[in-house]
């Protein structure tokens, strides 16, 4: 399928959702029902996970492999440093990712925008996210620290938009990989803090992965 055809199909899907989105956003409680913050007790029925999350000490390669594989479900990894043992001391492992344009309601197969407010926001405005993960050996355990940062595009209209104004009709492909379209990587983006809902989702999935491995080994 050509890129132009892709743009047209996506714009059609987004137009179909536009009326519904405007109604939701006009309701005083519309966004509150879906909004998550670090102090809230739950999201979609899930109890909050401690961040950094503490997991039992297992093989360092297994831990890093599971964390890396989970991160890869959401972002393209930019660089990664595995845990190493130097002079009997375990070093810290870490992962950094490329920014990814937020997925919309018309892209349910993409996982970077969590359900509810975050996906609504990414549909109406152009946002992007990137992640920084640390895996810190501490005694007989690891601390897995997941931080997902969110930014809002600061342009008169989104890059690649097919209409004027603030509503979003752009292509959500990772624009950092589109040569000749973007200015410098950080120009035109406003920091919006962290996306706690996505951090929690990633931590829950990492915990499930490691719990499953521990059960299979026992």
C-alpha cells in the first residue's frame, strides 16, 4: 500500500471518531474517568505497581532479556547496556528508546498509548513518548525503574497534516525516521512529564514475565 493511500485511510478513520471524541472531551468528567496519576489507587481495576519495582535476583541475562523484549513491544530501542560483573561487582543495566509518535484510536494494534485518556489525547493532538529503563542490582534483588516521558508537538499544525488547525490528521509513523521532514530531534516539542499509565502497564508485564520464568524453573 502506498504511503499516500495509508494517509487517506487513516484520515478517514480519524474523521469517523472525531464527533465522538469531541462529545467526550466536552463532558466535565470525560477525561477524569480515564486519567491516571502516580498517586491514584488503580487504573482499569489494577493495583499500582511500585516503581522502581523490586524483583528477586535471577540470572542477569534473563532479567535484561525479558525487560528488553517488553520494551521492544512499545518502542524502538536506541541503545542498551546489559548488566556486567566487573571485579565482582554487578553494574547497572539500562535501556533508552527512540521517540515514538502516539498511536490513535484508529490504531488499536499499537500499544504505546494506553486505553482511555492517553489514546484520546494522541488522536486529537500529536504527542510522542520515549522511555528510559534502569535495572539496578541491589543485594539479592533487582530494582527495575521504568520512566516514560511524553511530549506535545509545538507547531502551528502537525507535520504532514492534511488540514489546518489544531485537530490531528497526521501520519503517526515515527517521524524521527523520516528524512527531510523534521527539524532537529527535540525542536518543536513541549515536555509534558511522564506517562504513568504506560509505566504501570510495562511494569506489570515485566513482573508477569519474570514470575512465569520463576515458576517454570521451580
